[in-house]
C-alpha cells in the first residue's frame, strides 16, 4: 500500500472483492469453489487473480500446500489474502513456490449521491441479456486489454448473469459497441465494479467514466452503499474523478513461478 485513508467505508471492501470472485467460481461451468481453512477459488478465467487459494488467518503452511496440490498447475493461479489477514504462515507457504508478491490497492466510494460524469447523449448503455450483446462484451473487453474474447467470457456466462446482484452492460455509440462494465452487489451492500473496458478506438472521450457512472448509479438505486474496484495506473485518474479513494486494506497476491508448476522439490510442507 502506498496510500492510506481514514475513511471507514473501505473496511471490508477487499474481502467483498474476494467473495465476489468466489461467487463466480461457484456457478461457472469450468469453475470450482470449496470452503474451509483454505478456500479454493477457480473461475477458469485467464487471470491469475481469479484462480487460486484464499487461506484464512488460521491456515498453516501444510494446509496451504495441501490445497495447492488440488490445483491444475498448468493454469494461471495465485495465493490471495486480504492485507490485514495475512499471516507469516501464508507468506511462508507462498515462498515454497518462488512466488512473486504484489499488493494491490482497493479503491472505494460511498454511494450517497449520483456519480458525476459527463453524460454522452450518443451513448446507448444496454444490459447483457442476449448472446449477441454478450459477444459484443467479450470482443470489446478483449480489445480493451489486448486479449482475446476468452478474457470476457466468464463475466457474461449465463450462470454468472443469472446470479443475484450481477449485472453486465455494453455501451454503444451510433450502434457500434465501444465499452463494457459489470457489477456484483452482495447482501452486505457492497458493489464490486469489474470489467470496465473501452475499445482502443474510443478512448479518451469520457466513455469509461460514463459507463462506470452508469454502473454506480444502478448499484445505488439497487441498494448498495459502497462501491469498490481495483485499477490499473491508466484508469486510476478516471476513478479518482468519480470519487474513489484508496481503502486502508488491500489484497496481497503471490504469483507462483511459471517454471515450477508446483512447489520446490525437497521442501517440507510442515
């Protein structure tokens, strides 16, 4: 964490983010979610931060390594932990995989008023309620992040969209899909903002801010009290203008070495 805030709205936001990803893993056809002292979260998405292990503070090194043995090490995964809940045992278990550590900042915003963003009269924001719009979502999000359609597929899977509190949208300008957004509202009133992507040909026109504002306003009307998200450096200025501030508690990820697949030979799990 490079910044801190005394704003109490951030408490619980990072845990809500991990719950949201676990909820997707629970319903996705290629997903797997198991609870216990080490939670296993596998969405099948092509993102390390959406697959892996979420150890509880009471987990031992052996608990984490046993859970890791159940993963397909040919796929991208991570060990993930809310910063304030991270223990020495979790760090030691991650070290068994020569893991690269990254602590991310969760940004939060109280949903007490409408989001202030320039409204584009030509922007038509549509809910993903058909396969055609879902395909547009996959294509635009893939283009936005320099990836293929597979990046967006888990977000608009029918089972995910059928889950309570989940909404996905595509923004069109003059009939052309230009941006995406998704939200997951939980029963504690947190609104996760995900998959904000703008097609490269439509960037720097305020579209990302407009779509984010749309998602926030819908969430507020649906009863959410706090929105949270994580951001790349490129998008951070947009979210700051919309009122997001850094929470006091982020998420630490450990990304195992691609060269290992599993833990180092000869290392003890105890």
